């Protein structure tokens, strides 16, 4: 009788242990699948003064048509891995592309891709990793120097310098700022006069400020800004424009609890087995 009771207890403990594992397994698989299938997010800016309206092809497929100088696209999804990108004058086709370049994007990461260059310097794509997370209620600013003959000296607002010296193809760090209207004075090494630029930084957004054109050429130096909705929460490396709520429950955090419960079940089983063995 005692032997049968001992066997029943062992079976019961095994049943509870297996039940706990199988209960969490679907969530774990779902998380792994979601991570593995996460696309990349990319946007493109046309910043090449010597390339007019263009068509953009990715892996031979037409992605953008009539892509004009100074245009910044919204984010679009792209499968992780290597992609062959071509930029050609409108109507010429990929065989006449001015830019032919492979890029590599990672699952879940976010990128700004700039079409750059001049006939003298050559043409290329420059890829920047984006971070679209902000502290809740704040805004962020990032500056890109995409003007081939312009060095940014400083960007000042309300007598405070928010950005220092930058050279061609540089991108600043992300600058956290309070939301509101801003009047920036932008100084360059090529001019003795500051260039005024006004914009509004909204709560929970990331604003990008692009210097494009040429100080001593055509099109003339200009500044283009665009903003995207941010992911509120604590800042982190990388961000997904469609990221889930950071306060949502994370099923992966249940594994320590499950392991603890299995340990308690195993310990209880050992104690019960010993007591039943002594009584027998």
C-alpha cells in the first residue's frame, strides 16, 4: 500500500512538472518565432545634388519612382539580410544606375539610408542606424551632414549649443530636448553668417535635421527636417517603429518563476518520498 502511495506521489509530481513546462512552451516558441521573423525598417533620403529625380530598385524590384532631391521616405519594411540597391535617373532603368551597392540590414533594426555623392566624388549609399525611442513626454533631435562641401560648426538655440562640429557624412548623437517650438541658428565653416531654421519638436517624436545641397554649388545648401513617432519608454539601442508597448508583459520573464516552481515540486517530492520510505 505504501509502495503504491509512493508511486502515485511520484507520478503526481511528474505530472505537475510536465504541465508547467508545456504551459510555458507555446509562449516561448511564439517569442522566438516573432523575433526570428521581425523585419528591418528602412527609410531613404535623396541627398545627391548631381542626381535628379530618380528611381530606386531593391533586388531588381522597383521600390521608389520619381524620387526627388531632398525627399525623405517613411519607414518601410525590408527582410533581414543582404540587399542589392540601385539608384538610377528616372526612366533609365537599373541598367543605367548611378549607384549600385549591397547593404545588410538586421532583424528588427531601423535604418536611414542616404543616397549621396557628386560626379566628382562618386556616388554611394550611406547607412545610419536609428534609435526611435525617447523618454516618455520628451523629444529627440538628430542632425545629419549630407552636404558634400559643407562642415557644420555649431547649432545654437536660446544661447545654448545643442550640436557641435560635424563633417560630411557625419550624424550627431541623439539630442534629448523638451517638446516645443525651436529657432535654431546653424553656423558652417563655409559662411560667416548663421543660417536660421525653425521647427517644432513634438512630444514622443524624433526629429531628423538633414543638411543637403552645396555651399558653393547647386542645388544650394538647405536644411530639411522630418519627424517620426517615437516609442515612449527608456532609451535603448535600436528601435522598431512598430515596437510593442514596453510595459506589456514579457512571457520570457516567467521562466525563472517556472524553474522555481519545478524546484519546489522536486524538493517536496523528495521530502514526501523520504517520509513514506521511513514509515514503511
